C-alpha cells in the first residue's frame, strides 16, 4: 500500500471512527485532486483484508470506473478487483471488490450478492428523494444485506436547487467535513 498524506489519513480515520460509533453512513468531502481514488482504494483494501468484507464501488461514468479499478490494482496488487460495466464489456461478479457502473447494476443487486460496504463516488449525484438508479440499487442491496454500510465521496457537497447537501436517502445520514 502507498503511504497516505496526512490529510488523507485523517479523512480515512474520520470515516472509520464514524463507522465504529454511528449508525448512519458518512459522506467524505474531498476536493478535486486530493486523491479520492486512493482513499477509496485504501478503504476497500482495509475492508477486505482487515475485516473480511466485500466492497462495491459505484460510479456513473466508465472513465471513473477504469481510474478506480486501475488505482486499486496499482496500490493493492494482492486485492482481486472486478469491473461490472456494459460500457467496458465486463461483468465480473465474484471478486471481493467490484467497481461498477450504476447504469449496469441498478437492477442487479441480487445477482451481485451480498456487499458489506458500498462506496458511492460523486455522491452528490444521489437524488435527494424519490426513485432513480442509485435509490433502486441501494434499496435492493439493503434487502440482500440489512447491515450494509455506505460511504459517499464527493468534491461538491452542494446542490444548486437545495444548497448544502443533506442526505435524504435513508442509508445516508451524515456528511463528514
């Protein structure tokens, strides 16, 4: 594993502290260029190797999927990583870490089986209420594993229509800043 910068380690420590002490699911706000792929990779690696968990990383564009999967493979070559994305012609389902496009998996939570941790990149794209691909998938993932935890990552904790992000979906309850 790469050595994290102090601010990255502080962010990881804050997420883990939140997960240990709170029932909700944190949102990590990190500016562009601060190493969100490295943060996701570290969290995924720890979840699998330290806590014997299974991790799903969700994103909305194939470039983010490729970037995240490649970063994980580079910094944790011992960690099996799969990609589930129609745009990338990949339908991996058995690895302990799956990087997936929400468009490809939103109706497939049962097919993908149980995850212990779901990380949502660009979490500001989660709709504040109602239906949608993220809401559909997260609802079904919680049926598959009622104890699944969710971590959101975003550089933009602000919506034009509603201001500072407040997580309305029942899986997201608090933003760490």
